[in-house]
């Protein structure tokens, strides 16, 4: 059963140091956040060299291993210093799981809950 929320991320660039994705989110429980136009103006930047330096994922935000710019359709954020959109964590998890399996970053990633 779906709770009607999710997001999608598209690979926009990759080089030896960085991987960047644009992403968007939706919440079908709130008409204000349906995102029918599929706007993906958020940004996820992964610093490849820092992934191995800081293997503990709890440090990735504070050490700037992964940088996030919330999309304009952001409907739920963490509290505290960073206020990161909740759905981004699921997207990052899926991106990095695919990387572990195939040793390459996926062109597209989506989550639906």
C-alpha cells in the first residue's frame, strides 16, 4: 500500500571528483505538492573522494560528503541545522546501493512510498 509520497533523481554530471543529480519530490496527499509538472530543481552533490574518507554515513552531511539543495516542491524537512528534505535520504540510499552493486552511479533513481 502506498502512502502517496516519493521523488525522482536524474544524473546531470559526473567526473572523477563529483556526481551531481537534479531531483524533485511529490506528495499526493496535499494538492499543493502534487508536482504534476515533474519539476526537478533540487540538487544532490556527492563528493566521491570523501565517500571513502568518511565511510560512516552519519557524517556525510556534516563533513559535506553529500550536499543537498532542497527542491522547490519540498513538503517535509528535518529539523535542526540543515533542514534537509526527508525524501532525499531515500533517493541517496538507492543511488548509493546501486553504486555498490554495479560500481557506477545510476542515470535515474526513483522512490515511491
